[in-house]
C-alpha cells in the first residue's frame, strides 16, 4: 500500500494507491517536498500526521480502512497487515495509527525522446570547438554556443560526456570557438563524425602562436580562456572569456550566409529567409 501525496498539499492531493498490495507500506512524496508540506497534506486529508517522536508519518488506521469501501476480502487482508505491523511495533491499537516511512519520487518530466523532439524544431547556429591539453588536438561540433556578456566578453557552450573530445576540452586552459558560415560545412561535418582522426589532414588546421589548434579558413573564430565548468546532467557547461578574434579575409566572407542546424540537417540562412516586418 502506498499513500501518494501530490503537490500542492491539499486533501485532494492524498490518495491510496496499490491498495491491494499488503507487503509494503509507505508514504510517497515528490522529491523536494518538505516534511511540513507532507504533514500538512496528511492532516488536511485526516489521514495522519508526522510523529515527533520518530520523525516518521503515522497513518490513521480508520482512514486506511475506509479506503477499502467495505470489501470483505480486502478488510480480511487489511486486518492481517495490521496484525503483522503490530507484531513489529509499527501499529498502535490504542492510538489507532500505523507507522510508515517516506519515499521520494522524482517529479514527472519529459522523456529524452520528447525533449529531443521539442528542440528538433528549434534552429541553432553551428560552431566547432577545438583544444589541446597537451595530449593532442581535439575538436567537436556544437550548437549550444551563446554569448552571455559583452563586458567582460563571456560565452558558454556545453559538451556531452559521450564525446571523446570532452575530457581534453574540460582539462584545457583555453579553447578556440569557431563560428561557422555556410562555406564551413566541411568543418561542422568533420568534427561531428565519430571514429576518425579529425586532424589527420594537416592542410586543414594550424596552431595559433599561443598553441591552440584551429581551422584558419573558417568564417570567424574566438580564442578564449576557460573560466569555469559545471556538470549538468550528461553534459558539462563551459564558460569561457574571449581573448582574441579572427576571421577569413576574402571578400566573400562579408556576404556569407550563416550555417544553421535545424531538424537534423544543415541549412544556410540567406536573405530569402528574412521576414517582412509590418509597422503597427
């Protein structure tokens, strides 16, 4: 038997589930619910309250019995449960209460597939992150780059723990963030491909005077120092401060369409995508 408490704490948020299962008995509350909130919900439903002596909830046996709707077979099993609980010291016939413990459940949320589906329709700019902590150059393609401050010049990106490049990036003191245009699709595809040596073709990359590996022919790049890292789920969020910037110098760079990733494929954001804004 499980007494499930929803949120917010009110009598309607308290219900008995698995009423026909008598080999376990506990109060189930949402992760993060305070003891006072659980106590309030039980009291308002006349289902019980926290016992100050044991710091565990004690449930009113009469309230429990009422949940059986008078079914004779259920009451027989319920009485057997009370007898067992009494033998263990969990049921007090004088007080008419059964001792329980609290188990916490995670708040309901989206599944991984639902979450991915929601973001599938959300376009994002494309970047490549490169770094070398002394063990060799690495690079990965990211759509999580965004600026957070101009003074100081801070930007953020995330790296998946599943990526082989992540340990090197998070161990490095500096990185190069490449902001890609449509002519840089090759770099995005290169650093998004698993199981290859992304730096095997030495004609594609070089090193800055400060030592970081980078792709000099991409549209724009920023050399940045790592300010902080923090774990978030299955990824690490990396905050960096821009120290230096560079760009391709050819004339076509000025009119190059940005590279965008949307619905699992690459797109060029051209002038034809601009929407007319009507005044008023």
